C-alpha cells in the first residue's frame, strides 16, 4: 500500500458519508515563472471554491497539465488515482486533489490545525544537534546554521555534493542516518520517495513534512513516520489563484499551520463530525 492508495481508500470512506464536490478547475502558474520554486505551484479548485496546492515544477508536469482538458467537472476520486501513478503530471494532479479534499473535509468537520510556531516546523536546531533537510530550503538554511546546528542537505542532481561553509550537500540518503531533526519538503510525495527517505533517517526524533504541498490527509503520512506537518492554510482562495497565475507572491493570503501527530484526531474522528 502506498500513500496514494491509502488516500484513495480514505476518501472512499468520506464519500460513503457525504457527497464529495466536483472539480471546478486547475489553475497553473505562468510557464516563465515555473522555474522558480516559490512560484511553481498549481491550485486545484473544487466546486465550492476550496483549493489544494501542489508543486508543479517536476519534469514536464506543467506542460502536460496545460494540455489537459479533463479537469473541469471531474470526479475528484478519479483524479485522486493519480497519486498512485508513475507519471509526474498525474501525481501532481492527484496530490493537488488530495490537498483540496482534505481542506474541504477539515472545514466540514470543524477542524483547524494550529498556527505554526516558527518557520522551522518546531525542530530543535541547536549546537550539537544534527539537522537534515530533504530538499534545498534556502530561506531556512541561515536560521539552522546560525542556531549552531550541524546541517546536512539531501538534494538531487544537478546540485553538487560537498561543503558549503557551515553546511553540506549530499546525494546519498545513507548520510542522514545520524540526523535527529529532519525538515522534508512535500516533493517526496510527488516523486514517491517518502518511505525510503524516512527509513534512511532512522535516528530522527522529529520528521517534519513542510511546504505548501504538505496539506493532504495526515493519516497515511503519520502512519509512515512523519511526526509533524507544516503546511499552508489558504485564507483567500481567489487571491492565491490570481497571484500564482500572475507570478506574484501569495504568502500574505495564507497562514502557516503546524500539525503534530499527537494533536490530530484521525480520520475516523473527523468522519463522526460530518
């Protein structure tokens, strides 16, 4: 069972309780802005205006999705199947759908994740602590280094491994074995590497999945060793869509949330509230 198949099963349970909204549209960033990680997000919009965000900068995912005309009016459970498919575009569409459905479910169950305490997802960055980043989170590197922590970043080529002056880059997941604090981008869901990376971080006390795409149903993620989610709670959906389509910053239209595994009631508890 993968995260994708678990999500399909979970939202099948939700659909058995109440009718899921159809998909209204998929909003893509401009092609020229897609190369910038902070701008390379799409927004899948449900019929009620709820949106789910997903990173669309992997391979040719954006180009493939721009050619698709099968999104508007679609059954969300059909799109959700993409979470378990190998193609990048299908996975982006699947997880964007999962994120939108999760927000829709949370709203109807009256569940609001707590606001984030800091941009580091609550990890303990301090002198003598070995911290790992899975994915190059440049805005957070200075904070970790200035805290005195020993920082290792796992990144894919074309990033070159080696020391960067206070932190280092590796391409080998085995180099993460001693890290006790892990910040992991939600891209591991799109490239299906979550379980392998989590297994490599065998000493991790905190394994935090962060980023705008870290908004899917928490149950399958917590079951696989994620200890906390740090995502974006959209406050102004229309403003977010307009900003990402025009290549402008949209952070002022969301708030950061931080959901600890111990504070999440679980899918079955949410279903009883519907």
